[in-house]
C-alpha cells in the first residue's frame, strides 16, 4: 500500500486539452523488483526510482496507437473505497512469439509504467501486489484484421502514483537499453507500398535510408522484431572484416546504412531513444 497523501483540498483546475491515450506501455514482472519507490506524502509523487533485481528488465508493449489506454475508476464496497484500474493495449496480428510470450506471462503479476500523452508517467503495482494479465486473440474475417487485445487489471486504495525517474532499463528486440524515452519514428514493410499507396520506403537489397528525423538521435532498428547491432562510428566495437548484419549510424548524421541490405517482406521498425 502506498502512503497517504497529505495535500489539502483545493480547486479542480481545467488543464489545456491534449490528445488522449498513452505514448507507451512498459511492463515488468512484479517479482523482479528489488525495491519499490517510496512516495513523498506532501506531493503524492514517487521520490525514488524502481530498483530491479540483477539481469531483469522492463519490456515495451508495442501496441497500435489507438489500442493504448488507461482507465482509473473509484469504487466503493463494504470495506471502503478503492481505485479499479485497467490498462488496455491491442497488438496487431497474432505472431507466434507474442502468443508464446503471453502464455508464459499469464503466470505472473505485473508492474507497469504508463507514459501519458499529457507528459507524465503513472506507476502500476506496489510492494503488496501487481496487476493481473488478461489477453485474447481474434482472427477477424475477410473484412477485418487479426488482433490480440491485452489487458492488465489492478486494484489499489489510492490512484496510481506519478513516476518521475529519468531513466529505466528496457529490453526490445533482444537488446537491453538504458533510456528515459523510447519513441517509434517509423515502421514499414520492405517492398510494400505504404498505407497511402506511396512507393515502398525500401526494396529488397536496399542499403541506405535517409530521414531528417534520424539526425542527432540514437536509433534502435529492428528487423522482424530482432534488433540490428549498431556501428555508431565511435570505435567501441571493431567491425573490421565482420560480415554480421548490422547498421551504421553516427549520432550526428541523418542516414542509416544497412550492412547486408534489407530483405523483401521483412518489417523494419526504427526507434529513437534518449
């Protein structure tokens, strides 16, 4: 249970409207937390960061944009009031890896970090309990798409606290990254026109992709969900003579070189992280 918050009652303001929804949903096993944050009772905000156990990570739920939401509802039962919280995410398609991962995940409770489009982060879970996971799969029909709705549910005496720690360890595509922000820049399928019937962004065997959005950014590039190693030009890794597939991308350039090229029909995802 989190500490009580000692803020006085005050007027309820009217914030400037912003787009609804969540920027990102990140999740972690409840049992992987070494130390949960403490709450400053004067401001109701986490004053320390989550401390994870060694060799454990926070994972990204890469849901479709319209499928991410957080609902927090006050309820009352004979024992008193509590907050009933639901986090929804919808995964496109129904990949084998997602189905098998969710099959394993159903046996655990979960903590979550929810990045709201208002610019703040909420923490789900505490030292007493984590959220329960529910999921389903819908194959759709000839007029609709496959989808896999995922839902986490958590009940707590107080609203989910605000979390302001600067950085976290996250694993995506098999690569751990320590970051404060992870943002999807673009996603496309090699050789296929985009949603507006424009020519494919890249075709089979292409090696170069240039975009202004790549400039002055650290990038994480996934090919069919697997992260490609990065030669960032610093010499931290000696790539001399290597034939391993990877990318070349220095921080201060706007071009990615795909060493080994891209492959027809593979999905390329490019994230910026700071």
